[in-house]
C-alpha cells in the first residue's frame, strides 16, 4: 500500500479501476455513472461519485449504490445510449447476470469486511465492521427488487385443536397460530424486510399459494412434513440432501446426504429433550422461474429450522457465515449446507458457525475448482 493511503481506500481504488480499466477500449466517465445510478430522478452529483473514488479521503458508498455499480459494469449496454442507464433484471443475459452477481459479491465484501481484510474471524469473535443486515447486502438481499414470498407450512389440525384462538369462529382468532415454525418465520421476515425495504415481502401458507406466487423469489421455511412446496421443490431439483418425513410425532426422522450419509437429531434418552437438531440451508435457482431464487431453511424440528435461518440473520455470526459462503462457493450458482444446530440447556438455539468444520455435516458442491 502506498504511504499515506488509508486501508479504507481499497474500495475507492476498486471503483476507480472499474471505471477506467474494466473495459480497456471504452472510456467510462463519472458523468455516465452518475446518470445511470441516478436513474429517473436525474444524475447524482459528480462530486459524490468523485468522493467514492478518492483514495485520500474516501467516502463510503451506500450499499444500494454498490448494487448499482455491479449492474452498471455487468454489461456494456449500460453505456450504449445517452444518458447511460442501468438495465432491468429481465434485460440481462445469463452471462451478464453472472457477472453482476460476481461484482456484487466482490464490492460488498470490500465494503463490509472489517479493515479491508478478507480473512475469516477467529472462532467466538464478531465482525464489528461487517453489516450484512443493512440495506442492500448479504444472502438475504435480492437486488432485482422482485417480490419475495416466504412459504410456511401449516400446523396439522390435531395440533391446532389443542391451541387457543385457532378457530376462525373465535372472536380472538389469530391466523398466525396456524403457521408452523413461527420463530423462524418472524426472524426471517423481519430480516428480509429490513434488507429489502422497497420490495414486496409476504408470508404465505403452502396451500394458499397462487400461480403468480410460484414465479417470485421463494423462501421455504420448515421441512417436508408440513410444507408441500418444500417437497415439490426438492423433487424437482434432485438435491443431494433429502429429508425423511417423520411417520409420527415420536419419530425424530433424519436427513440423507451424498452416498449413504444419514444424519439424525440427538435427543436425551432419559427425558426426550432435544439436545442437537440437524438442519439444511439451500440456495439456488427456482425450478418454477430460472430468473428467481429458491431458499430452503428446514430442520427435523422447529429449532433446527430456526437455527438454519439464524445462521445468516444473527448479528454476531451472519457476516462470518456470509464470508464463508463467498470463499467456499465462489462460482457456484447453487449451494447447500447441512449443519448441526445445538440446543442450550435452557432450550434456546445456538446459532451455527459455518466456519467450524464440526458444525457442517455435508456441503454441496463438494469440490470447488481452484
């Protein structure tokens, strides 16, 4: 690093190099970037663009603007017309979408990893400089701003009948009491809404889904027992991880992964208390719409599902786990992690730390070429 240049200027240097070197035969001006990022509201100020490129006194761009940079440099078509403009998600080719995603991951790592370092945090520490829970970052950020449907299973009638306020004839009827995995739903819904404030986000029971819902970004919460859409997606995608449905409430069930791998929850044989669950996180293309994503978060029990969600929402672990994803699956269009979810003696969930080898039970793709 040059003397007198702060470490925080790493992102500024990268933004400048994108403008001056990304297309060696094409000169991109700060005005074109200002036009494209400003959109219909008019160009941003040139002094603002310049401050983001300054290595002496760098200003940190908002996360949403970095998403704009990734879209800008994903395709030359951005600057083919005057004024320059960002293309819409539907206008991108598959190669352009891949380039957008690659740049998006690179720029966000520079912005959010503390001190510019790309090293993983030591176990037990948190990243004070990372912030995947802010607007425009992390796995739960959807840069195309298309609708997001969180799909929940429904508690079976035999369970609902034991609960108050689940009868629609009751004046105090509460619809949410019919939803399975309510802790996980509340956690992921709040986080997705915070990270995507301008995007429509809805919770829908699997049996309530309509035709248009299937073409949105889908977040599936809960396992194959009570979530029919989860069963259908796993079947369509042919995932290497499969969840065995529980034949009855007293059977813990299990996951299978790879060839012959069987993974079961751990229960205390003396009192039946859950000590450790097995959970699955998957992100990939939706089988219903190749331009949208599907995310699966499910465990054999509800606390496993909650742990799968918390891996990327817990403020103390989400950035460490996000960094692990970027390093472990740098070029994968889809990835899967089967994990342990440990339960504290008081019944609360311990957030999985994916940087710890013993907490990851199975990963796919299993081998990433260097």
